[in-house]
């Protein structure tokens, strides 16, 4: 009998030990880590292109008989923390750059090399050129990460090589203006920390840290429009603002100054519907509140995690599988393409919304061709919702191969202006002899722009396209005409 008791006692102890070693499934995110579902916490392979635009390409490449006169750059900010949150699982993006790292070194140059000023008045604004972080160093929503700083630092170094022909002119023009003169570049940004820092990091790479010196006599000024509602960087059509809490925490929509653009955009938006199978899959994982959100919001949070090697999210309902992630990302690309280049109103809205920004860009390009004192570099720092509709307004978003999708972090559009190297002196400043070349993320796309059939488009042909857009804009958007930049005379 005692032996039987001993056997039973040993069996009970064995069962208890097995219970401790292999607990039953519990519906919590942590439990997902301890079940077979952990196998699903993986991202699709290879990593998404969205995490970074490429930093090699064909910027500044031209034939022997042309020389570069200047360039206007339109960029998307670099890698950032997520604006949207999917679950209560803790996630963190580090905002503090490691001491001695490239990002930390760039930040030390940025702190002494730049000012932020109000557009039109030049009033100096109190802006902290450092990402907002919690006490533990984690990023607040929508903040540029150290990776984002390095992305634009790297892009700037690539562009420094690509545009080596015009950089000495920048230095000579500064020297001619006197030792206290700032570097002769024009910089404009939306009023977000992530776009301001991205502009600074790019310029540190482009102009090299030595250009700023140990104690530069004059800082580079960055112009911002503090009122988002009238900032042409965001367009004059419907737009979103992520200034819900600081620079992130969600998005708010606004109609914009051009009512006709808003009507076109609303018509396009009504035609964009997530497929029923994808919506069911999202509801199955996230439930009604998050699962019913726009797929671009869900994709934003997934991208932000994937780009930092954080695992896909889990909920008590299950984990996000690689196949579901792929479907969400593909749908988000499709939404961006149709939203800005769609035939149901998206393309028309982009043409109207972005014309004022295009006019601002041409107001910087034209003097590069005719004035010896004009800045040779103009930089406009914005968002995906600047780059995509800008390309769409030129008809290049849908026409250029691989462009009609969500622009990656650090995406960049270069508007280069070129002049014949051996032109007659009498014809030196005539725009008929000049060309524009447009490059998106390293690939020439000029030939896909309305009115341009070649990689080097005659400047008058390009300007005729912008003039036609302006005529359409003036007929459709009378309340937004005041946003048009004054155009310099064409010599």
C-alpha cells in the first residue's frame, strides 16, 4: 500500500512539474510569446523598401556639353517613431543618439548651425532642434530617430558628390558676401521637428560639417509657415495634420483653401474601399476599433515596427502574420497611388493642391539660370503627403515605373537646371538654352512629366506645363490665389 501511495505521489509531482514547465494558453500578448503562435511573429522577407530610399543614383549626371546651374530638392523626412498605435503592447523607438555616433555628431553641428524663422517676416522662432523624448529616452509619436538623422546625413553626402560642380560656387558666393554671411542656400520646411531635423541633417552631409566651422559666424535659416492651414508645403487641398499631441499621436483632417480640390479628393476617397477579405482579417486580429481603421494607419504602425526590428503586434485574438502584413502594405501602396493619382478625382486634386508649391519651386529655379547671386541650392523639407502629390501634379507618380506607391523614408525629388557649357555669351541667360531634369530617389523621371519627352526637358516646355496648371488653378481656386509665389522675370 505504501508503495502505491509513493507511486501516486510521484505521479502527482510529475504532473505538477509539467504544469509549471508547460502552462496552458492564456489570452494575453505575453502568452502568445509562449505558444506556437510565436512562430507567426515574423516580418515578410525581404525588409520593406519603405524603410529607406536609396542613397545612390543619377543625381547630377549630365552630358559633357551641359553644366549644372542649381538644384531644388524636395524631401520626405527620415525614419521616425510611429504616429499611430495598434495595441497596448509596449513599443519603443529610441530618440537619444548614442554618444560619439554619427547622429550625435550631426546633432552637435545642427545645434550651432541653424535657426528657424517665420516665413515672410524673418522672426526667429523658438524651436528645439532635437526629437522629443520621454524621460527614459523613448521617442514621443512622430519623432525623427537617430536612424532618420543618419539617413539624411548619408543622402546629403551622396548629393555632395553628385553636385560637386555647384558646391564651390556656393563657397565663393559666401566669401564674396563677407565673413559674416550665411551659406547662400534657401531652406524651407513644414513646422515639424522631424522635417526640420531632416533638412538640417541633409545640409550637414551636403555642405560638410567643416562648412559650419567650430563657431560659425552666421547660421543657416530655415523658413517655416507656422499656420498649417495656409502652408503651401502641405498643398491647398485637403490635408492631414499629425499635431494631435506634439508632432504625432494621431491625425486630424482639414479641407484646405481650395474647395474644388477638396471636392475632387472626396470623390476619389469615396472610391477607395478596402476589400472585404482584408477588412475581415484585420477585424479578426484587432477587433472593431483598430481593425476598422484606415489601412494606411495600420500600415504606418507596422512599418515603424518593422523598420526597427520590433516584432509584429499580437492581441488576445492572435498575432499579425507575415501574409497579413504583406496584404496591408500592398493595400496602403494602392491607396496612396489612387489617393493622389486616381482617375476619380485624386489626380485633379493633386494638380490643384500642389500648384502653389510648384510655383514656389520655380521661383527658386529661374534665378539660378540668370542671377549670379541667387542661391544655387533650394531645399524643401516635408512629408510623404508632399512628395507623392507633387509627383502626381506633374503626372509622374502614375507614369514613372515603380513610383505609384507610398514614398519611403528620406524620399527625395531633385529639380536640376542645366545650361549649355559653351553657349554664346550673348545668349548666356536666355531660358531657351536651359534644361530641367527631375530625379526621384536616384532615377530620372523628367520624360514622364507633362510636356517633357526627354530626360533633359527644355526649360520653356517645363514652364509651359506649370503655366497651364496655373491657369487651371486660377479658374478653380479663387480663394487660394494669394498663395502663389511671385515669379521672377525670365531673362
